[in-house]
C-alpha cells in the first residue's frame, strides 16, 4: 500500500460510527483512497470506532481540522450530512455525501456506489456547487443575544407540548400575520425537502434563489407557506404573553427563546459547497428520493 506523501492530497472523512454499515463503508473508502496515494484524515474521537490503518491521520476537532484537505467525504444519513456541512461551511472545503440513511437529499451517492466514489475522488472528477445558507440572530429587548446559521432551516418552536406558541410573522420589516401555532420554519431551497416539506411547504428547486417561511400547525385561517426574495429579512416574534419557545438550527443546535424574543433570518453570507458527481436534473432526484409514481408518463411529443 503506497503511503501518501507529506504535503500531498488529503481527504477528511466523517462517518456515523454508530451504524455498522457506516463503519464498513468507511473501511472501504479509507483503503481505496490510501491504495491510490490519497491521504485520509479522521477525528481522533471517532478513530476507536473505525478499523483504520496506521497511515490514517488522526486529529482533534478544532478550527484547523480541515486545513490542507481538498474534500470532505461524509458517510451517513441526513444528520451526519448536516454535521459535515458544519465543517464544510467553516472551511470552504466542498462536501461529498454518501447516503446511508433513508432519503438523503444532500447526498450525491448511495452505499452501492462506494467504488465509483473513490474513483471519482482520486481522479478529482467532480463539480462543485454552492448552496445558500441562512444567518440567524435572536434579539431580546432589542439586543442581539445569539447568532447562528443553517443550511436547511431555522425553526421557532413551542417548548411545551400542552400550549401553542403565539407569534407574529414578519417579512421585510412589515407584519404578515399573528396566530397560535406549533412553530414557524424559515428554510432555504435546499431545506425545502426537509422539515419545511413535512410542515406543508413547497418543494423549491435548488437553483432557485428564495427564502421560505412555513407555519407549523397554525390555528389560523391564513397560515400559508410564503416564498420570498432571497434578499428579504424574515422575522418571527414570540409574543410577550407566551411561555418561552425554542430555536432550532438544522435540528442540531438549539437555544431557548424567552417570551418577547425576536428571531431574524436572512440569506447567509457564507454558502456551503457541495461536490457533485452527477448531472441529473433535480426532477429525477425528487422522483427517486420520494419514490414518486410516474408510471404512464409519455413525455412531450416528438
């Protein structure tokens, strides 16, 4: 097995080590890359769960963990892919996802494609596209008390099951509607097939630049999903009469929202870069991922 040269090519590997399938897949990817002279870097805290050769570089999590890496390869489901997106956004290094979960819209390949993935990574045969993110801030009494970001969505939700959350939705500094609800999802086009979709929002093609605002189980006559300009500023105000709410970013990071809190969402300054292996149109990806029935389709006449 050739040892990668110092200062040569390096790939950062992130895997869901709690899944046996991910561990087996990681072993195949690692050996394939090393056999081709491409170095592999893995988080030290995950190394004990993976059967790694001595040539694998172990490092502690930190701001410089991706330094010198040309690609982030992520093996897992949607949660692992969103975790990989945190590394991708912070470093600017593109992320290539291999889906080991159920849907995996962020993934570019499936478990059966591992040999092809390794081959394309070694040959650097992939394209990179940028996906819009969200910048999120929380104000209380006019003061910014928390900042965050999201690739899929930022959701304002009720903290207790027995009571609705009373909110006012706002777009570009103007109020839209007030109602009681389970929450409000603010999403990117990438996130339109995730939580926002489950809440009844529209599917938005990734190349469309827009922001989405989707109420969750609103007790109101008008509580329709909204699609706004990508330059809009969305806001959700938790009414002072409420108990506290909760802000979730990509279902991974959370912060409590006191009564009267205001959450503002705008287009993120830093995108996430995704490595793409295929040129398939999004329509085909949508049909495949959701197993949509298309029998009987004849297409446009010649």
